[in-house]
C-alpha cells in the first residue's frame, strides 16, 4: 500500500473508531441516567441523542450534494482573472528583485549534456536562448509540440529567475486559448502524502483567494481550471522537497500531468540526475541547463546597473580586472548570477568593490558577499545589526525545523509547540475559571442554568463546522466586508444554510439544556417552552452566523495578498467579526428568547434570555479567538519577542528586509533571497557569529576575506 493510500486508510479507521466510541458512550450515558433518574428522563435523553444523530446524518447528506458546475463563461472569466493576478504579482516581485532594472542579466541556456532527457522523437523539438531575450525564449517554448520543459543548473545559476521571467512573459502575452502560467514552489509538497493535482489546487486556492473566494467561481474553481487544461504549472524547486524523494516526486508528476499537457519543472542539476536515476525522466520534456556567465556579459551588466559618476569610479578596479582578464578568481566567482546580484546589492551605495580583488578563492568571495548582505542592507537603517542577525538566524532555524523555505506567519507556532501549548493551556484555564466563577455567582436559578447551557451548546455546535472545515492558512486570506452590491445572491445562500443549521443546533442545544437542568436541579422548567425557546434562539444565532460567514471575502481581486495584508485581515476577522459581532449576536439572541418567553408568560424570562445570550456570545467569541490564525501567531510572537528571539513588530521588520533585498515575497509568504542565505544565517551556517557587527569594517560593514 502506498503512503497516500495508507494515510487515507488510517483516517478512515479513525473515523470508524470515533463513531463506535460515540455510540458506546451514548449508550452508557442513557443506561446511567436510566439507573439513576428513571425511565422518563432516560427516554428524554435518548430522544435528544436520536435527534442529534438524525441531524448529523442530514448534514452529511446535504454536504454530499454536488453543486452545479460553473458555466464555460465562468471558467473563462476565472482564467482571465487569474492571468491578470499572476502578471501583477510576479511583475511586482521582478521589480523588487531588480530583475528588470534596467534589463535581465544575460544567462545562456543550452540543451544539457547530462543523460536526463526523453527521446528526441518523443520531445519533438528544441529550445535554447538567453534570459535577457525572454520574449523570444517564451515564443520558442510555446512552439514546442508538448510545451514541456525542465530547467536545471548549479545553485545560484539563475534557474528560479528564468522561471519567474518566463511566467511573467507568458502571463503578459494574453490569449484566450493559452493556459495560464502559475509559478509554485514545490518545497511545501509531500509527494508521499498528497497527490500533485490536489496540492496544486490547494496552493492556488490559498495563494490566489480572489479566484477561489469569488462568489461567481467558488472554492472548486482552481481544481476545475487544472482539470480542464487551463493552467500551465511552473514547478520550482524539485530539489527542495524534504527528504530524498526526487524520484518518487518525478514519477508522480508524470502520473498527474498528462504527457500532452504543458509543464515547466525547475531543479538543481545534480539532484535532477539523481531523481532520474531513481525513477524516470519527465515525459516529453526538453531539458536545458544554465551556462556560466561569461566575463564580458557580467561586465556589461554591472556597467549598466552601476550609476555613472562616483559610484562607477568605485567599481573601476573591478571593471578593469574583468575587461583585461587579470583576475581569474573574480571572473570565476562572477560567473554565477547569484554572486553578481549579491555584489550589486552589497556595494549599491557604499563600500569599496575593490575589496573583492583581495580574495583569492571564488567560494570565499561568494561567502563574503553572503555574509555582508544583511549588515550592508541594514547599515543605513535604525535596526541594531546584531539583533537583526539574531532574529534572522532564529527564522532560518525555524524554516529548517519545518524543512521549508517559505515563512508563513500562521505557521510560526509549529516549531514552538511546547511553549505555545503551555500558553494556550493558561488561556484556556483562565477562561474556564472565569466562566466557573460566573456560573457560581449568577446561576442561582434553573432558568439561568438553562439559558447558559443552551447558549453554550448552540454556539459550540455552530462554531464546530467552521473549526473543522476552514484551515488557518485559508482563513488568513479573507477579510470582513458588509458591502451588498453584487453579493445579494451569496447572502441568500448563506442565510438558507444558516437557518437549517441554526434550527438543528437550537433543537439539540435546547434539548440538552432541559436535560442538564433536570439532572442537576431536578426542577420542572417547562421542557416544551425551553425547547421552543432554544429553537428560536438557534434560528437567530444561525442567521447571525450566516451573516458572519458571508461577510468574509477574499483580500483583493487584484492579488494583493502579502503577509501584512493577510495578518491584518486575520486580526480584523478575529476581533471585529469574531469577538465584537459574536458578543452582539449573543445579546440579540438573548433578547429574542427573552421576548418570546415573556410573551408565553414564563416567569424569569428576562434572566433566561440574558443568560442564554451571555453563554452564546462568550463561546462564539472564544471560538473565534482560539481557532483563528491570528491569536496563535500573536501569542507565539509575543513569547519569542520577550525572549529576544524575534522583534515585536515582526511583519514590519520582514517588510523592511524585503524592500532592502534581503528577502523575497511570494504571495502571503516570505523567503530568504536564496537558500544559501538561509543556510548561512541558520545555526548550521553560524552566520550570526560570523557577521556580527564587531567583525565588520566601520566604513563598509562588510566582512573581510580573512573572517570567513
């Protein structure tokens, strides 16, 4: 059995175990009540449990109903919208990385000499070119019969840059009959646990919420675009998949993407050879490999990017050495696009590039630039360089612990499970103690017990669906909005769902509250009246919950889903929608129940309604606080900031480093500029001690060759 099937079998077995245990516990509960309270109470409990089981079955049947598939025009509109979002996102990223300023570095790409390609008659075409002529390269790619390409090369050879430029160019050349290029990092894919098609659909749903969250498209649009051949996956980082699983990943790519559908795969050359040796080639794909940057091309690029005048004169010794060929070490080091981009970033405004001529080893020169990147970028800011290096080192270790290059703020607590668990436990104990004290103080009548228990039960049942069905990463990409224009149909659908869910939750919550009062207080509170009141409250609560769900919309139709935007949206969703409106809905629900019971002539109806509203509001607000992505992040960040591991304003710090070129940003996640930078700053690279401020020259804040 494959790991993927094994996982599904295990999940199925666990569902069966939970179902059996639930039935057994229900039977034991009914038997216990029968022996203690008698047949009448046991019959009432059995009826409530039976009604609950029926409600669960109805919900399961309703969720299995298949929605109507989108019309072809909707699919076309979704593809057009996705193309625009892709173009906007990657053009901004290319601008941030200075890839287009003033033009891309010339890197030559040729057919690889390694034995990793399919048979020429299967491929049916050839392609070669340079990164600075990406328009011609994209046209040659589209002329390939199968439009399948593998980009390989050494670390820092410009593979990811070519993939980005190709994605941007293909998205620019809009055509209705062309698939939409979607650049995705394979670092988060586990080929043993998830099918490639499921992973691609999930990533698009998460990274492009304006597609999956639009009312006209729905959450299944990403999968529909993939299944109908409307996407061109550009898969970057086969070598970044954790573990030695390149062969199995390559085999699954062949199984998941038909041989006549386009795909671009990016991988380091040595790792791709190993993957092919362990499995198979990528069917029908032409394999190109990066060639070392030639000294004249490196010289021409640096002369273009360095402004004329004093800065150009600072670079004159380097330019002369490259032009005359008098420094082989420098030419060998600058044959890597990574080294060229680091040299440009480190000596952009200060320092003496002639220091590079004093380093006699190409690897030491590259390490020197990597070590100098962060101090040089922060030298003109207010940040303390030693603290910044310590913070970045912690983030590098955090990513290493998660075996990824993507820093997603909502996953910060995953490498700090013990500390976060203790903090969550303290919060839970505080809430429990507060609620217990409140019950002891106010619960002096059966009416209060009934109201509080009904409110708690209804709120818990209504919140359970959201807790189980919405992942933290997905909920991080929505924001509250009460705009009605163009959303009335969606509001109607949410209200319909909220009504039947509220009805079910109200019946179950009301029945349980009646039993709780009779079992604890032994009082006759009027079962029918409480049950009807609970049902009315459930309907009101269901409508309120529907409005809350409807109010959550994608962050932006223009693809503005950066880390700061997703964090702000998650915070607003938790505080404004969850806590604020949760409390307001609790009061409204309590008021409705109080008015209803008052009309029925029930004594103490005001107390019962208020207690019900308080119980409902507290649980709904607490569930929004504890189950959303913002609170675990804020709690973990605060714990780490107190210990000096991270800054208090973490996202602002990372945004500054993004603007300074130390980090890059892909949708809602950050990455270090290159995997070498992450490795250097982490504990394994000891970058935090190597590049401390005391080891930097005062004028340039760069590391000298002897310090590496």
